[in-house]
């Protein structure tokens, strides 16, 4: 076997797990930087830095430019949903005290929501396996939230509804879930075959408007520059917004997209482990059990059983 072919196969085998690990660190990057800047301002800075790096490439890579206002509009909607609503909701939820592992868990319900609600609207059949996965996923999230509720009320302390966060954080997390679900479906229907760089630039322009305008109106826009914030921005810009997306495109080119999707259900526990190691962010035994139930539920929806023979 040629050495280059062997190396490519090894890289293809490792890339899905690397992608999931990188995706999980996105939640950690948010938690690392949010003590020093408000969520909308943080995201606007991130998106602007990505645009500064990627937009100049369109001056020399003419084949990466988008053509037609309709295509531009579709790609902008995808950016507003996936980068604006999804990331905006995630950052706001974490900024309002919700544990990064729990935020990752709720948005990981995206395959379940797609299979149960969006799929039938598009004429796709929902099987018993998906129904069972949906029910397990919802039960798991309910268990996790009940554990946080039990720690947040009834203890003689006046505070938020849940331990460390309130319903506003949960609402933003649900906005993120809807954003990634609708954005993924919309992209598959209207903006699937667009140039990678040109599409990313338009998406980040739209996302910057979605998070930047409310930030200018409702936030102080104060940034406390620190080593942690610089590290978080550098990681989210270079590794997440550019590196992880490029790796995903490489996986799709190699035919590994289904394998990557099957590993997405590992993101919540990986995020929870990293958050525990870096921030001592703890989930109780009941919450961990609920997370395990949800992981199994998402796996039932995402992982397709192998056919015999």
C-alpha cells in the first residue's frame, strides 16, 4: 500500500473524532471568554476577525465568489440561523450561567427535532427507532433539568429557578436549538452547493448583523482584554470558525459525513468532561444519568444500524 494512501486512510479514520473534539471545545471557548465581554459583543468580534481573514481571499479566488442575489439571500439566511441564532443562543445561555455541558446537551437534540418535526414536514418518514430516540432524548433532558431544578429551589435560598441560571438561559438555549435545526434544513434545500469561502463570508456578514445590532442596542460593548479572552478569540476564530469547518468539508469530500454525524452525540459528554477539568463545572449523578439517556436517544436517531452482509 502506498505511504500517502495509508496516511490518508489514517487521517480519514481520525478526522471525525478530531472534529467532534473541536466542536466540543467551542462551548469551552465561550465559557472562557464570556467573563470579560458580553455575549453579543464577543460573537461580533469573533465574526469580524473571521471576515478579516477570509474576505480578502475573494480578491484572488474568483471561483469562490457567489453569483446572483437569490443565492446570496439563501446563504445569508443560513448564516443568520446557524451562526447568528445558534451561536448567539449558545453564548447567551452560557453567559447567563448555564453549564457548558448542559448547553451542548440541549443543542445536541437537533437530530431528534429534525427527525420528529422537520422531517415529516418535508415528507420524510419517521420510523420507530427515531420515535424511541426522541422520547429517550426528551426524558434525558427532563432528568438533567429536574436535577438542576432540585439544586436551585427548595434550599432556602432566593435565587434563579435552576441552579446557577434561570429560564432566560434555557430560552436562549432553545433559540440555539431551533437555529441549528432550521439552518441545517434550509442549507440542504437552498444553499448546499455553494463555494466554501464565498459562502462562509456571506454567512458571517449576515451573522454579524444578527448578533451585532442587538449588541449595540442592548449591551455596553465593554471589553476587558485579558489573556483568557485573547486565547478564547484566537481558538474560536482559527480553530473553530476556520479549522473545524474546513475539516468538515474534507470529511464530506472523503465520504465521511455520515460517520461525523454519528459521532455528534458524543459532543455533550466530551464538553462536560472538558468543562469539569478546566472550570470544575460539575453535574450531579442524576444529571449525568440524564445526559447518558439523552446520548442514547440521539444515537438511536443518528446512528444507522449496519445491514447484514
